[in-house]
C-alpha cells in the first residue's frame, strides 16, 4: 500500500475543529491512479473480508492522532501532472457520522472505460507445494504483459492491415507504443480506421477524387489508449485498468492534443460495446496462451 499511497499533509481544517489527513496517489495519470485504487480495494478486501480499506485508513488515522472519530477525516487525491495541485479526475473522502464510517468517491471521471479481465490458468500451472510460493509474481506479471503486447500487435497491426485492404482504409498504418512499468502496462495505438467507429464513411469529396485520381481516405483516425494493472488470484490473475477512445482528422495526422474523446457522443453505441468485445477477446487469447 505504501507504494501506491503517500502522506501529503496533515492539517487542521478551516473550522478549527477537524484534523485532516491528505493522501496522494503515487501516479499523476488518471487512468493509472484509478486502476491502482481499485487494486488496493480488491487486495485489501481479499485479506480482510469483514472490513474495507477506507475504514482501515480512517481508523488508523484517528487512533494514531488520538482524536475522537468525529474530529477526523481522510482525503485521497491524485496529484496534477504539472505538480501544481490535484487532478479533478479523482478523489476519495472518508469521515465518520453517527458512528458509521462514510465515503464519497469520484474515481476516474476523465473519459476512460474500465477494463476488468479475469484470466484462469491451467491447473498444472497453479500446482505448487503448499510450503512454497505459488508464483514468482514479478516474472508472471512480466509474462502476462508480454502476452498482452503480442495480442495488441496481432490485433491492431497484423489483422488490421489485412482488413484495411478490403475496407477502403487506404494508407492507414497503425503505430503501437508501449510503456512497461513496475506494476502497469500502458499501450497507445494510433492511426486506426473503423476500429471502434465502424460506421464511419469517406466524404463525398473523397469518393469523387477516387473516381478520377485514385485512392483517397479521409475517414476519421482513431486512437486507443490502454492501461493494464496485473494482480494474482487463486485461479490465475486479474487485469484491471482502462481504455480511452479518441478520434481525429482523417485528412492529416493529428498530434496528441488534436484528438478528441469519443465520449459522450459515441460512448453508448460504439465505445462500450467495443470495450466488452475487447475484454472477451483478450481473455480468450490469454487463456489459450498461458
């Protein structure tokens, strides 16, 4: 937990009555911060089924400060990327009222779809003497991330290239960037065509150009941003994280800031169904390639 959360400050509230503990997530990235928080919740719940991480943080704070529960609160934030304050995409507030620990949470409100993929490994993979560690978690995490990268390469580079030849996606060549961290895997795929927005069509102008001068493609470009976090389970492992869908010009290659979020305009009809299909497809691939 100490690697995901750190104490930012302890201060007296403006009312001069309550003592506040401010905690900061270890990451400034909204998607990664949300995934880390969900992983903390899940891991704590697995070993403490009768409690929650929110209650544990609050009880520990008021006990260490030796204050009544009604005079304390805990606040968890995501630091802003420029270091000037906190991100509006994430907050967790914890306090006590009428003898009950209450929480208010706003986790990852910045246009990302959640990913949650439970992967079951073959029984032989899990069989270990009870006296030994079941997995080398770091090695298993590395292998899982490597398989995810292989799947993304296959889906968005190899398979897409074949599909683009028959779907009029002229001169689209998906570019895949990966960043493997200690706990997270980030992948960005650019220059996609009709991946999520499957009903996109060429403009009348482009179709006119094709009749007289040759291939033309102004279908809007798509960009997908993935964050994966690995944590083991009894049956195999769980992947949590997020997928953000963006689109940009089909006439020129936009810079990162030139892409727009698919939400909310395309969220219900296109992005959410796509995320569900992606979850199912990746799960099948990972279980078939343990």
